C-alpha cells in the first residue's frame, strides 16, 4: 500500500462555521471562547469537542489554532466538526502547511468559505500511526515552547513582586529606619524623566516608498507596537526592518542594545528591552540607559507606571504625546537600594532572556521540520531530536 494518499481536504475532515457570542453574554465559565486571533473570553457552554482545532474564517484568516480541551468556537472561525480516520493533532500541523489565507474570498473583508477549502486536493500519510508519529515529534517542540513560556511568566511575576513590595508599598530593606522627606525616602530623587535619561522618539519612513521596508530578518530591525505585544521582556527581532538607505534618508534614530522602550500611542504602556541595535516607529519612546542597575529598575518603573495619570482627556491614547512622556515624573531610589534590587531581580531577567532565546530556536527548528515531516521529506522512523533542546 502506498504510504501517502491523495484526496480532498473534505474527505478527511469536515469544517463547521463557529457561533456568534457577544462579549456581554460570555459568563466566565471554564470553556475558552476562541476567535480567529485566539482566546477572547470564557463561557459555561462549549461547541467544540476536545481537541478543539479552528482556523480563522475572518479577521486572522486561515490561522490554525489548537485548544487541548473543549471550547466555544466563535463565528470568526471554522472549527473541525468531524475527523475521518485521521489523527487530530496531525491535522492541526497539516493545516499549518496549507496557507489557507490564500483561499479567502471577498475583496473588502476577506472571508474563508468552508465549502471552498473542502475541495482542496491534499496528500497525507495513509497510516494513522505515521500521522501520530509526525504529530508527536512536532508536539515535543511545542510542549517545550509552552513550558518555557510558563517559566518566563513565573520569573517575571516573581520580579514584579519584588518591585511592588520595594517601590510601590515602600517595604524595601531597612524601610523601618528610613526618614521620609516630602513623601520620598531620604536620598531618593523625583524629577522629570528627561532629567535622568536621554529620551528619543522613533520614526516611520513614508510607506509609499515600499523599497524602504524589508523582511525583519534583513536590514535594520524596526520595532512596532505589535512587535512589542508579541514579545516578553526582551526584544530579539521585529517583523519588519528598514534598509540602510531608509534610515539615512529619513534620519531614523538607531538606538543601542539595552535601550528601554515604552509605547505611548494607541496601545500605551508596553515596555521592552532591546537585545540589539534597532529603530522604532513614532509611537515608541527610547529611554537610553548605560547602567545595568538603572536599566533593570527603569524597565519595572515604566512597566508599573500609571499612564492614565498623564492625560487630560478620557482617551489616554489621544492624551499622551512625546512631550508628556519626556516630562513624566520619574523616581530614582538611592544607590544602595537600587543595587540590592538589581542583585535580587537580575538573575530572573537573565533566565527570561535565556528562555526567550530558547523559544526562538525551538520555533525555528520546529518550523523547518514541519513541512519536511508533513510532505515525507524526512522519514519519521529515522528522525532524531536535537540534543540542545531535549
């Protein structure tokens, strides 16, 4: 029997359109409500059995999502209602290779029609055991990525607890014997941020000059708020880069590794640290920091700052501008406390940095393997994991 069979996608799975559920009707149950961009809430009823595999029908069109338990599939998704002698986890990885967004119809609002994709010709392993083997290999990498993500979250929560205890609740070492002057411990300073830092703002070259913008793996990394939202503490890469010509012609500021970024337009208050020289768009401010001790404190100060106190309107996204960011109040504790905080927190940030880098490497290996395993280029019986990760 041939190891691979040709068929139509609808011969092996059946898609069903998800169901509308306004946020006001989500009652906080145990089942995630899955839209095309991910989980948007929780409900006490489910529409999709375990495992819940969806693809974006509108919005983030064609993106496969896997929920290991039951879920409510939102009407912005198509969910798999039936599997026909195929392994569900294999199907999830298989769908990632199809680039389904290319099959969306509608010019104004691209939408994926299940009847159209049911007719797609595909080729899959005939033996369901081979399907399971392929899925098990790829899931090892995803499980490692998920484990690293959980550890990153734990490390940052631990660091946040230190910061809040010491600098929000003011229960820092020897606080009982500290003298306070005008609400601040003696030796601490409160001034405008730009009295402590060189603060610059990013820039976007004219979008009409498409040749200025290149893939994030090339050119000078160019950070967006969206990139910050996809990252953790550290920024390793960006989705887009600028050519050196664009940087020079448009006078775009390149800032060094170690710069602390904060977004101040649209989505206000995202904070991250550069791991390499890069530039940003005009919605991101750069706090230039040369001292490791100050850098760690600055990250957490900006992360915990109440940005809604800076605006004079009800819409913080419209109220904050670069002048306000530069003049925002900034508190610098005395040196001994800063050094102690750095000693406590820097090991946690180093672990976060390491874990983020490991996630990137794991994702790259998985993404290289995915099409080769799915199309049979790699024989699963001969596959060996890279020891660096397992």
